[in-house]
């Protein structure tokens, strides 16, 4: 499955979760629901994956990715009234740290599902 097909399926699953659950749950609830939905659709997905941030080969920090799907797409989940630029920057930084090319920022928001597709941007470009 190519990345476009994977991201379309992830988004479809996110809408199904939102249509079933609605707004107002914690991110962890949406994460578990989305994980179940992704697995039911045949996609491999892992939750709460620790990732090291390296600088010149040395660990300088770490973070936890909400979901990694098909070992290629990082998903950052939110359940906020509206997304802000800092959420997008956070996801791009995760992509740079993992050297993965595609990420989805998915907000289970008050007015519905909001999805931002981000790609890895190398520093200095």
C-alpha cells in the first residue's frame, strides 16, 4: 500500500471514530479507538512509540509518537477546540527526528475531524 492509500485509510478510520464517539473525550480514548479501527482495516499500527532525538549522533531528547502506521506514517492526535501552528511544528519535528516522510495531525475537535498532512522538512531548507 502506498503512502497516499495509507493516509486515505487513516483519515477514513478517524472519521468513523469521530462519527461513533463524537467530541469531548481525552486523546487517549481516541487513540485506542483509532488503533482498533486501523487494525480492523488491515493496517498495522503501534501506539505510544518512544523516539530518540539525536544531535550529531548523541541523544539529546526523546518523545513518544501517538501512533505509527504501517511503519511509515506518524500520527499525532489532538482533542482540542482548534489546532495551532505549534501542533504542526511538533509533528514536523517528529518526522525529522524519525526520518519518516509523512505525518498526519488529526484533531477530534468540537466541530468535527480536522486533518493536516505534513511532510518532513530538512533543517536549513
